[in-house]
C-alpha cells in the first residue's frame, strides 16, 4: 500500500465521499491506498460494471470502498479495513492475468482465507510455495484453495487411507479425483476404482435398464464430471472400456481385494457400519483409498447408523490414516451455499440467532 501522503498527486481530501475526520465512532478507521501501475483497463476490470465487484467485496468484508482513479479509500473496522486493502491489492494483481468475475472473486476470497487473518496481516497466496502440493493432470494443474484443502491434498499424497468429511462444495471429491488422475498418469497405480452407495435404489439395481456401468452412472455423476475435465471425454470412455477406470456400486465390492489401485468411495455417509468395514478391508498392496462424505446429509433409514460417523471414532488414533474435516468456511461454490450451510449448522446447534 502507498499512503497518500507519499504520493506525488494525492487527491484533495474534500473530493472523497467520506472523510476520516467525519467518522465519529472510534472503532471505525480508514486507509488510503494507491494501486500501481495505474491502468484504466485493469482498474475497470477490478471495479466491475457499475462497481459490482467493489460492492461484492463490501458485502463480504463489511467495509465501504470509495474509488477515484487508481486511489481507493476503505472505511470500516480496523481489522476489516486492513484485510480489505490486502485483498484489493491481490485482486488488482489478478487483473494482470485475466478478467475478474464474481465467481473468481469469491474463490479468491476463499483461497486467501478472508475473515481469518489478523489486522494488518498481508495475504500470502499459497500457490507455488514448497509446502503446498500442485496436482498435475492432463487438463490443467490443480492447486488447493485454503488451508483445509492444502492439508487434504498433503494427507492423500502421504497416507494410504484418507477421509474427507464436510459439507458439499468444499472440493472433497474433486481433489480426490485429481490425486487419482495424477497417480494414474505417473504410473503409481494401474487403475482407478470409483465406488458409491446407491441408497436411493436400495442397492437393488437389477430393475434399472442397461449394464452395470449404466445402472450406477447417475450416482457417480460428480466423479465423471471431474474426470471429463481432467482427462477429456474420449479418453475417459476408452479407459472405462479397458477397465482402467472401474465403476462399482458399493454392494458389489464384497469379497474383492484391490491391489495397485486408487479407490474413491464417494458419499461415504450413506454406508452402513458393516458396509464401511467391508469397503476398508478391500484395500490391497500399493493402493490408496479416499473416502468422502457429509455426515449431516445421511440418506440411510432413521434407525441405521452411518458407517462414516462411526469410523471417525474407531480409526481416529490409527497411524497411516488421515482425517480432514471441512466446514462451511471452506465452501468454494456460490457464497449463498456457504451461508445456507452455516444457517443449518447454527440451527442444528440450537442457536437462537
């Protein structure tokens, strides 16, 4: 940040919509920053049409942002103001790489853990640092967004059995598929096994039309979407045809031993205790397994205990097994999704607010 007092041509104080001198509440502060280099196209990209991007930042960060050219005044509580200034500078740097969209701004805020930093802290983006893994897929390199995603990837690359537990939209399944694709591309495994409990059909799939892959397809769509993005539609189809990528309902895993494979069990909250034990004992030599799920969205009958809930107690102290717990703050979808999840969490806790 460049204080206005150090700038060659700072704007006159009277030109600002709000002057710090008019702020009477001692908790309210303001800072002035100047974004360099001054580039009208990049500044327009930063602000957005009708200043929509600035309004998004104001709502998310709880501040007021006033702009004149490349000079910005941020008004609000001290910690929020410092945080907003750092984020504004980071987003301006992003405009040099491409256009900004509301989605990109939301993901940037998530990636930089907005709201969790102390006053005056600079935002240090993790991408590219030595301790943050970068997953390489044919589609594009994939980097984690935020602390929990970073830990999740580190765990998967280090341990043979991993659990990713948390609400929808936190990247659990997507990152697991990315690690699986990288392992396949690097010949660390010979096949991918994608498993999901088909509880909506009671795991009695015989009445559905088509072969086994076609019967289970609707339940594995999130996994397919990630594979298509990383490997391409044609290659995924060929790998499935060659059985390098295997689609299997959980009920058909009994009795198997999976060696030299990367195994993903999605929607693990919909496994029974017996099914979870059965699945975990399928893991063979040279294999990595990832179990994902959201224990707040169990579709099992009311009197049936979720295997994912129980396994957190049974295996929590075992070596070689990792657990990563995500929260609503890790959601990388539309910000409304984050607020919905937080509201449900608050309701489940019985909060009056």
